[in-house]
């Protein structure tokens, strides 16, 4: 077989993929091994479309030329080698996975953070041997359904599409119903039923004719839009006067919002949390430096957040809590798939492990 020399400048992660393929290709024909090696390089680069792993066009052309030259020499030797080679091992082909970015309107001022956590999770899934394609909501079509989808999207139209895929047998993480349960008008009733934490007194109201309101200027109230958590400044208002209350509702009306949440203000330390798999991975941190450091049982926070995620039907989640002076834990918000900006690398590893395990079970089903 002719020896072919060529030079490719490849990212170390693609070299790791090649080493993995070398182990898996034992027993295959030379031609099949060539296809596996070079096809995987291109596929790996395409998985990271738009990232540092993109292969230059001239490198892709060099790969295709190398494929043709190697296959030409391989065919001549395959007949002689076939009698000496053991039968190739039969392996079940792994399904391709979709990752779906969050819509930009639901990532105000966090667009890059949200996109980066999805890309990083995809990178770790590829390292496990999965083929991953990242898509925007706008690029999805009716023929795109895949067995496993991990999605950050929050809009109703996208969630309805994913619900259709789920009904046809796809595994969707997070489930569309769980994401919809994060819409505040639904979330209020569901979190009020949990036992491991306290939930602020809250009421769902229409933004027109919301009725009488007893407002204590000393404590104040929060006025929040009743569907998604945040699309622009002004979706959440702290009010202490009647005029502020009316102005908050008027602004939500102008935005086309039909329902609002009225929630009591709970003084204390604000904490952020994020988790994966009902508590398998969990981190919490203070939102800012203006804290009093009230003592509280951290394990109870972890258990309470897992309870809330399970109640809503979330597998990847984040949110906000308040620690009072008495050490009480209040959950005030929970949402689907945060950006994990403060623990991105370890969170992406945890999510890839969790998604890969779910995908493996789906493959065996």
C-alpha cells in the first residue's frame, strides 16, 4: 500500500477523537477504518460549528483528497487481509443528539453565557463518543426529530414542537411540560405545595382590573410578569406606593402580558442556585457582596431545590432563594437551564454525563 504523507494542524480534542476511533476500529477493513477516521474528524469539526474547532476549508479539502488516495491503496490489500482478519464486532450505532439554543429574546444580556454552556456541554458529549448538532429554534423543521434532544428554549411555539417530538418517542431534556411549569402563573401553585422550604405569599392577577391591593410601604411587594421569567428590564418591579403598582401593571399591559404575580417581599440574603439531575450536581452562591451571612442548613437548601425541580418536572434547573435572619429558606423563583456562569466547566461535565446516560438508556430501549 502506498505511503501517503500529509500535514494537518488539528485541535488536540480532534486528536483525542482519532485515538478513540483507532481503538474502536480494530477488526474493520482498511477502507472502513479510513472512512471512520476521516469522517469523524469532519463530523467533530462540524459539531462545533462557529467555535474554535472549525476546520479551514483547505484542510477539509486535504482530508477528502487523503481519503481518496488511501482508499485506492487499501482496496488492493484488502483481499489478502480479509482471510486473516477476525469478523468485525457488531456495535449498535449511537443516535445523533440535538442541542437547541435558547431564543435570544429570553436571554437578555446573557446571550453569550447561555450559548456557551450549551456548546461546552456538546463538547463533552462529543468526547464521550456522541454525535451532536447544535441548532437554533428558527432552524428546526417538521422533519428534524431525533431520539434525544437537550434544549434551552422557552417560547411556546418551540416547546409545542418539542412536545410533539416527545409524543413520538424522543427524549427531551428538559421536558416541555417542565419548562412550561416555570411560567410563573403555573409555578406559584406548584411550589406552594412543596414541604422542604417556604414560598412567599403570592397571587396571580390579571393586569387589567387586578382588584384591591393592601400595600404596606414599609415592606413593599414584587410585581412580576406571569409567564417567562425575564425578557427585558421592567418585567420585575419592586413597588412601595400605589402609583408604582399601577405603573407596573400598565407597563406589562403594553408588553402584551395578560397576567402578573404579586409576591410578598422577604428580607434576607439573596442566594442563587443551580442543579442537574434532581440533586446529583448542585451549587449555590450569594448573589452579591451585600450579605449578612445568616446561618442556614445548606443541605436543606439542596434538598429543597431538588424537591422543587422534581415538582415542576425539571432535570436541569436554577433559581433564587432568600435566607432570613432566622435561617429560614424561601424559594422565590426556579427556572429551566440557567447559564451556570460561575461554575460552567464542572456544570457542563455534569450535564454531559447526565444527558449521555439518558441517551444511552434511550439507545437500549
